[in-house]
């Protein structure tokens, strides 16, 4: 049984992330991590006629870059596991159509990147596939239009609000040795801390992040020192402070080991309010910046905890609170 | 390698559907299969204040009925794999919250039932879990409001349009012997036949159903005689005729073996236009009616091909066509 404890898989085989691809938009290309991505668009439309098609372009291009870097042909992909933030998962669906891969669509809001990765790792470890491609994406304009207000209205944001990252990211999973080995993964529970403010997702997601981290350590009988880095997806400035405090109360002193992708992706002068969010946030920071840190020997192992607010405008109108989920994958650097 | 051919898994272990639960709304309760479901609501609101909450109630109750029939406690469930038709998968998300299960959210529109089931089977076969609960749901009122027009407007439907099934369904997957064994599964590709009419999903989905069926037989080197029944999810009256013709052109003479859940669920006098659709359609017909047929020895083995139109109102407004997907699971009766 690969299930260890309640929610964690310890993979039997050596599963690797063979290669990754990251493509971002203009704001991300001006941030502190600007040199960490494979490609950057200077325009939010990414040479497309709409924001939704721009997002599609970002995911498609991230896949193309990933396969190019891995020197793997499309035909060598057994399954494609992907999801995004747009209704009906349209970005992933249409990219799957264009690429022609057998497809499993997943949805975990901004936790999607790690949900796709842990299903991908499972497919390889269980001998259901030889090579699995995983991908996700988000787009500032497309997300604002769907979840909030059309940007043209110029509605003001609260300081606790996040800025949806414009980007696409892909990761190729297989048994081909690479510098990035997947050791374990913890699938999260849906946790609801009672938040009902759609302009403060960090507070809504923090309890889910903490629950998954706590469970991961408990299942594997490890403590926080097991990882150089413990990274949450997009709690942002508000949520990450709450998460750190909650982890302390659970007896986990993460201290300097703790990072949040939403905090890392923008400069504070970039007017991104509480920081980055969206499916692409955790994805481009992890597969771009953090993987580079591993390659350069600065990080030996890390736990990536992608956080998703399962927020629905319809449910908010019906006075429901915002449940959240977090999926974690443990990745270690392999020296060659 | 459990992957056989291009897209099909032949499971190594004997994987069973231990039990199922089906709960439906009033129209389904008046149809030809009315005695095949575990519970029926006489009112579309299902004793809830909104259609979205009614759908949640249906999924939750299907799970409760399933666990009750299986005599399995909630705590014995390792993972919950579910999805639905509402934006952000809200039904599944909120049910996962209430049930407290570790959760993998999936989205395949009306193909979700078999996507969840094949991932569930994989989790068991690969030793990632001991018991997996899978579920899906749809609701006529909630789907109309989201995808079409508020029903209160009384907008007329085309004869090619489908009627979203109101229902919830759950299936419990494990190695516990039961009358229903899962042998194989084929994950589909996203196929686009160029349809752009949101009032005719059957035509949009037929090519995806045919592609998955063809691939399933090709991967396993079988022909249509391998199954007593080959069942599509919700192609309806229009789509199922197209699919049958297309299968014939592929050399597959399915004849009387072929059924469609969308055609089966309503009487023609019920004004359901082309027939039933929605995530619950294939789910309640399969887990209710078809499983009863297996228990009674009338069906020895069947291939369930859940079909999903990956339809997005936003994409239609941007002049995009409607891509579709179909996931197939082969189930055989085990005599005790």
C-alpha cells in the first residue's frame, strides 16, 4: 500500500519531473522573478483577440516549451492532466483538443497545479502511463471578468485582494531521471474557516494549507526540518501571516523555511495588493524560480503546497462561505 | 504496464463497485426507470431553498444511501473523487467539505461519472487507496440558469436540445467482491466535430463517443461482440443515431447492443426533447437501472461510455466550436 497514514502517498518508484515550461504576462515579467520564466509576453492579450484565448495561448506555449526543452515529441505523451480557473475548465479542454492527448480534466482552483502533478505521479508510479504531461494556467483579465468585475469598470480593490497571475505552466512527469524527484504527495481535504469575503482569499485558504501541511508531516512522521522550503501557493501577504501563526499553534515552527508564491511573484511597488493568485501563481513560481534554485543547489528538498479557494460567485450570492483545499507534493533535488 | 494500447488500462487486481446510490428528481421519478432509483424527490427544490443547494442535497444523499447500502462508515473512505456541471464544481466541493473526505475534484462535463470512476479504480489498483468514493450530480434548474436562460423566462427549446437530469449518484470502489467488477477503462481524447449549436449537444458529442469506443476495441483487440451492452451517456435521440452510423462506418455493428442513457431515462411523452443529459444522466441510469439488470442476470458485461460536451457559454460568444470528450469503463457481472 502506497498510502501512508491517512492522506499521503509515498511513491514506490523514482518519479521525476523531466522538464517544465513557464510562460508569463507583462506584470510577472516586471516582477522580482522576471529572469526565471521561459517566455514573457509584454502585452496582456498575448497576440490573441480575447483574454480567454490569451490564456489558452499561455498554456499551449508552456507545453510546447516544456516538450522542446525535454526533447520529447507530442506523440510520446500518454496522458494529459490539466485544469484551470475559467468556467468549464475551458483553457485545459481546448488545449487538450489542439494537442490531441488523452485527457483527464481536474479542478482544484489554484491548487490545480499540484492536483494535476500528484495524479500524474500516480499514473507513472502505478504503471498506468509512461509519460504524463500536466499543465495549468490563469489570466488576470479573464479571471477578473469571470469572478469580479470587467476591468474596464475600474472598480477599486481591497488591500486584502489578490492579483491573478497571467501565465501558463507545464510539467512533464516520467521515470526518466532528472534533477527533480517526486517523493511523496498529500491530497487535501476541503476546509472551511467560515470566510465569506471574496476580496480576501488568503484568509479563506490559510486553514486548508495548514491542514494539509500538518497531515503531511503527521502521515510521514516527519517534522518541519525535513524540508529546506515549505511553500504555499497563493496565500499572499494576508494569508501567509495567518498560516504561519496557525502552523506555530500546531507545533510547526516553519520560520525562514516558509515561503508563499503569491508574495514572491510581485514587487511591493507593483500595486498587486496582497500578492499573486490564480492557478498560474504557484505553477510558474515553482516550475520557474524554485526549480532553478534546486538546479543551482540552493534548495535540496521542498514541499509545495498549492492552495485553492473553491470560490463561487453564485454561492456567495446565496450567503455561503468559501471552502478551500490544498494539495502538497514533496520534491527533492537529485545531483547528477 | 497496465496501459494497454494507447489509452486503455487493464486493471491488474479485481476492482469492484461495492455499492451505488442514486437519488433523482420528479421528472426522472415519472419516467420509465422510476423504480430503478434508491430515492426520488417529488419537488425540484428537494426541500432546499435554491436549485444549487438542491443539487448538493442530491449528491450528499446519494453518498449517504451508497454508504448505508454498503454498510461502510464515512471514516473508511480514503479518497473522494467527484465533479459536477456547476461552475467551479461547487456541488462536489461543498459535499467534500461536509463529508470531510480527502478530495480530488475532476471535470469532464457529463463524462465526469466515468472519469471519477476510472480514477477511483486506478487509485485502488495502484494501491494508493483501499476505498474510494466517487460521485456526480446535475440539476435541471441550476443547469438551465447557468448555461441557458432562467427557466422563469419560459424560453422555448429546440427539439435537438436535451433536458438536464436532476439527480445525484455515488459509487464505492474497492477490492471488496461485489456483483460488479471493473475490468478496463479508456480515457478519452477531446474531439471537436465542428458543432457550434448549444441547443444540439448530441451532435457535438457523438464523434467523441465514437473515438473512445473505437480506441477501446482497438487497444484491447476486441470487437463489439465482447459486450452485451455498449452504452453512451447522454447523446440523446439525435446524437445516438449519428453515433450508431459513425460506429458502422468504423466497422463496429453495435445494433441492438447499443443504448443511450439520455434516450432511456424519459418517456417520449415527457416533453424532454432529444432526451436526458447532465452529469447525473449516465450516472443514475448506470448505477440504478443497468446495475439492476446485471444483478438480475440480464446483462453479463457492458461498456459504459460517458459523454461530455465541454461547452462554455463564454467560448460560444467568441465563435468557438464545442469540443467533447468520452470516458469508458468496462464492467462485468460477477455471479455469487
